[in-house]
């Protein structure tokens, strides 16, 4: 007989009800006047959430398909034995599997559980949202008359991912996941009665992934919308060279845009900033933003997330600065 976890149901229904209320309120306003900041907050939240949700669902679905149909032995056979070659392959695998940043986290967590090395999985999660044909096309559309920014974005993303992969290969020896594959298999089964039905099994696993990720996604969207609402009237910073990098990288972290749309935002700064800060914005956002930082915490240990964040911020700055002075 099927059983339901009441706390899990409440966890899902509460943010869902909140989201529905916000969606209705954003359209109707309940026929009451509302402050401008509240309208701005609701609109930004809905935009970020609706932009992110399809990719989270896609990532959860692919994660479930991997869990059900792909055995660990097959994953291990696909991984190149040479770590340098494996790192290069991971840097460009997004060209074949164009999944964006929100959907990467549940998929990469499952790949690590299935046996993919941490360094290779982290490269995939960093480079995949940038080095793929869809993002290349959107960046080209935004910077059509500035091709050096288009190629610079791809080059900086490749370089940062490559170096981080090498560093993680040397420094990370244990799994940084909060839950191992054995932990997942030992959890109380929610699939009782579905073991012979692959479609039902995939569906239940997908829902479990969404249950786990949704609270972090919604919290990240709410906080990001609040931050953007407060920042929306700020004037641009001064002309200090270092300040331009700090501003653009921080702006990318706060905005939490999808990598398919951030190029159009960056293009509005093309006359205010040099190439380096623009590249820092275009690479930093897909690799690390506020929303994805919280989602990383849902899958990985805090110490590892902070370590990875430090590497991303440092290397994005160094690579972007190097491009700017050459």
C-alpha cells in the first residue's frame, strides 16, 4: 500500500501556494493599489522563477533517467582514463548536452553518485551553461559587432573550467556530496509498487528531485528578487578599474540571469565598461550566482561550495583581467 510523507507534501504545497498567489497577484493585484517596490519585487521574482523552472525540471528528469536506466559501470566505461583528456572532454561536453545552470545541479549530483569523478563533474557544471551552441548564438546576437567578446566569453569559460578541474583533481579526494548513492538507495522507498514500471519509477524520482531542489530554488528567487528590488535605483559606480570588476561580478551574482539572456543585459554596458569587466559578468553569472549558490548547498557540503566559489571568483577575475590588458 502506498504511503505519503506529510512533511514532504507540506514542503511542496507551501511554496507552490505562495507562487500561485504571487502569479495571480502579479496579474490582477487583487484590484487594489500596491506600492511600486512590491510590484517590482513580484515581477522580478516571477521572471526569475519562470526562467529557471524549466531547466530545473529538465535537470531533474535527466537525473532520474540516469538513475533508472544507466548503471554505474556504464558511466565508468565512458569516462576517459587519462585525467587531462577527461578534463578537456568535460569542458566541451556542453556542446553535446546543452543543459543550463539551474538544471545542472541535480544532474551532476547524480553523475557523481554514479561514479563520475568530482573534478570532471564540476567542470561540466561550470562550462556546460556557457560553452554550448545556444548560449553562443545568444551571445553573438547581443554582441554581433563585438566578436572579440563572443569568443572571449567562450575562451575565458574554457580556461577557468580547465584550471578549476586541474585544481580539484589534485585537492579533492573524497566525495563532496551530502548524500551518496548508497544513502539514496537506503532511503525509505517511495517507489513501492512501481519497481516494474520504468515510467512510474522515473516520474517518482523526478518528483523527489524537484521536492528536494524546489525550496532552494524558491528561496533563492525570493532573496534575489529582494536584492534586485533594492538595487534597481543605484547609480553606476565610479571609474576605478578594480571597482568595475567587483561591480560587474557582483552584479552577475545578484541578478541570477540565465546564460541565454545575460548577454543582452551585458550589451547595455558596452559603452561604460571595457572588455574585461564585461567578460567577468558573462562568465561569473552562469558559473556562480546567488540562486545557484543556494542550490549548490542543497547538493554539496558547505566547505566544498565555499572552496569552489573562491576558485571561481578568483579565476574569473584573473582571466578577464588578463584578456583586458592583452
